[in-house]
């Protein structure tokens, strides 16, 4: 695949995101045609159709935008700082912690006490439960050991999924169903406040991550080389790790585990933009948002009115597209892949 | 330019360098030689602050390096190592990374000045025609030139090189070292270079330090350092030292085991 200039990529990525959003708002079991969607929104009257668009479809689109973008840039950051293309936001066990938190919340029936916030809150606490030991166990004096983080993260992931299975084994069928559905991921979220808070944090992180683009570029040569280029790698690594954890933690706690976005989107975008994180971060964010909105549209329309877990769609669609692209690239046999 | 005073350092519990005192003058072409594991690379790493001294200090232009900011050091010292980027990038992108120490706080993109400097250093190192090529497509010699170009893009006062000529044929060995020498003589760049090949070290360096077991064995001109008794003791190998007829620099020849046996029998 040829590298494209930013003048082509940026409009193309925006267009993709816009197309995904328009498709998402115009499709669904209520069967409102696109023209009707536009007039309904423009008129802005409290018709049932207006309600469906603004209270059911729009929140999902915004949540998809925020979570898709968050997972993608978390993936870019982690792949960049670990110099490992197979690392993704969930490799570090953050999702496992969140799943454990949510599962505990469901069997302890905490969501009856705090109906809106209990699940996201316990998901977030669960991910903190993983992030903090991960961070402090791998601090040696002032040095953050990257390989240590990776290994501890994978182990934490195993431990928390074992604990989730333990909870499965002792829970009743109905609770089991809620836990499984939470874990498989969904963009359904009734609280506008939570959606807007998440979106604000994610957009802020996108801007913040842009400040780290030169640092990530230098880190792609290795830590020692980055030091030679005048980067305070220890400070940068800590900040980047915490930012990626925050992005993953808040996304997972609101939507459950939506896999593959954070792994595949950065990979795919890197083929087009090259190594430079200044382009990679922005384009990945846009493509990731669009991809997740698109997958969610498929998830809720393909056998409507039954809604499929969106994580299933991202996995199947993302995985197949990626294998296809990879096979085509190898078929072209250009020397030197993008990673 | 660089002064090492009473330096003791190492990795964790293991001390590699013991009480090193060394001074490299401005504009000097200074070579570090010694057997494997004698502490050459550690010395270089201490000069770039990758390793903090356990005891002693390293001064850069008279200032203790501990008190310098990381980016300040990178504007003064450039390091030419051998770690290839794992991620695909073009030669121009690679060389432009050398401008990172000059980025301001809120600067995301290279200025015209940065691009101009990158073009100039690629011209100086003779790789401008390769600017759009990918690093992974280049030969070993060209990669080494790109590393030097990236170092020069940092506009340093000191260039540190860790065995830039290993794995290269003599054409490229001479080309690389001639280039570094030219930069040293014409641009006044201070050069500190680790070389495995004693004869290259002898030919190109103004002064040499011979390391042995984490200590300095000898410092001086190639003629002073490369004496056969010293070399035989440090490298535990029998050698003959003669003079290069053109440069008058010492030339170290290895004596193989077979020849050694013949000679002892003959006498």
C-alpha cells in the first residue's frame, strides 16, 4: 500500500467518519429514510421519530466516536512506546480488571442501588485495580521497566479473567447473562452526562497526545536513541502509560470490552501514513471513530430487532479486512513492510 | 571539551569502570580501543548520561553534565550508534529526527530551517540522492552514513561513534572514517570514536585511550599506545608492530599460532 500525503488522508478520514455517522443515524429498526431524518432534525419538534434520532441513535454515535477514537490512540501510544506492533490497550489487562469490576457489581447487585453509575464506576475501579499495581510493581528507582509492564500486564489479564470465570461459576443464569453482555461490549448508554464527560476527556487526551508526537517518534528508535535525541524518556513513558490507561479504562468502563479496534486501526493507518506519529495519531482517531460507529450500525441492524454485541462485529470485520490487506501487501512483494 | 574525573560507574551492583580520569580536547579526534568487555561502550554511555556515575563527574565544556538538561546535552553531543529503526521510515524522515532537540514546547512540525539543515547534512554525507529511500532498503554502508547525517542534524559540538565501521568492507571503512575526519578538520567537530580495528584507530585518531578491564591502561598518540608489549599484554595475543611507510603510523600485525610455533622451533 502506498503512503499518501496528509492532504489526501485527512479529508478521506473525515469523510469516512462522516459517512459512518450518517449511515448510523439513518439506519435502524424504526426505518426512517435519510431525507426524513434530515427534515426531522431540522424541524426539531418532539415527534417520536425525533426522539428516536436524538435519544437513541445520536448518543450511540457520539459514544462510538469517543470510544473508537480513544481505543485507537491508546493503541498508537502503546505500540509506539513498547515498539511492539502486537500490543493493544487490552494486552495490559486493563479490560480484564474492568470486566472483573463489572462482574462483581452485577453479582453484588450494586446496580440496583446506583442504577446509572454503578456499572461504569465499578468497571473503572476494576481497571485502576490493574493499572496501579502494574505501574508501581515495575518502577525500579525512577525507571519504568517496559518489558516488566508487558509481562505483568499479560499475567494480570489472566488472573482477572480467571476471577471472572469464578464469578460465572457461582452466579445465577440471569446475572450470568448480564455479565456476558456487559463483557462483550455495547454502545448503549442511557446517561448523556457520562457520554459527554467521556467525550470531553477523550478529545482532551487527543490534543494532549499530540504534544507527545515528537517523543513517540524518537521512542520508535528505541529508548537509548530517544535519550540521545534529548528526550526525558522516563517522564515521557510514565505520562504516556497513564494517558493510555486512562483512555482505555474510561472506555471499557462505559462500553465493556470492544476488542480489535486498538490493535487493528493503528496498524492499518500506519500502512497509509508511515511511522510519523503526528499523522498517525490524528488519522487513527478519525478512522477508529468511524470504524466503531460503522460496526455498531451493523451490530444493531444486521438481524434487527436483535442487537449483536459490537465487539463481535469489530473482531470479525476488523480481523478479516486486516488479513485481506496483509495478504494483498505480501502478494505485491514490496520489500520492507510498514512494521 | 569532555573531561572525565574520577569516574566509577556500572550497571546496578556490577561496577564496570573504575576511577577513570580522561580529558578530550576541543577539535580532537579521539579513539577508544580495548578488548571486548573492557568498558569502551560503558565509557561512551557515561559520556551521554545513559549511565549515571556512581562516583566522580563528567564535564562537558567545563559544566557538570548532571546539571544540564537532556535536550541541552542533545544539542551538544550526537551519538552514532547502530540500532536500526524497527519501523519503516525514509532516510529523510530518519535524518529529520535529529532535529528533535531543537523543537520548542509548542512546536509540532519542522521549520524550514530544520528541513534545510537535513538537506545540507544529507548532501555532506553524500546520501541526498537516497533521501526518499526506505532505511531497510539501504546497504550497511549507506545506513551508517544516514546515522552520521542524523547526528550532524543535531548540529553538535561532539560526535560520539560506537564502532561505525564494523561489518563494512574497506571501501566503506575508509569512506566513513574519511568523512568523519573531514568533519573533524573542517567543521572543528570533536570526535570520540570506539574502534575495534587497531590499525584504523592508529591511522585516523590523534590520540588513543587503551582500556583494559574497566581501567585505563594507556593514553597517548597512536605511536605511544600501540607498542607491542602493551598490546600483547592487554589482548593476550602475539603481535608485531611496524610502521606504515606512508603515514609513519604504527601498524599492528597478528602472529598466528602456526607461525608462532614455527618461529619458536626455528630459534
